[in-house]
């Protein structure tokens, strides 16, 4: 015997495009907030001196170094 009663849905109907758009916007806002926080941290570390970095336990950032071999300036000047 087939049942003919109707059953109420457990959850209310939600328009999915609106929900997806709000989730997408929340992800954009979260990503922007994380980027802004990371940029502020990098800026704060860039303004610190090596002694201050050592005080807070942060290793000194690797600064680019230039290695010159002996006699390079002499060679360059003679090529002129």
C-alpha cells in the first residue's frame, strides 16, 4: 500500500545563488584581510634594525651580497 501523506521538509528553502555569492564575498574579504595583515608584518620587520630583530628572536634577513674576485676592477678598467 502506497503512502499518500505529505512530509514537511526539515530545512527551509534557500536560494543557492545568493548563498554562493555571499560565501564568495566572504572568501574575498578573508583573503584581503590576510594579505593586509601579512603586508603590515613584512613592513614592520623591514623597518627594524638587525639588533631589534635579534632581540625579538627573528633571524636577520638574508641581504644580497656581492662577491668580487681579486683584480676585477683592474680588468674592467683596462677594458675601457
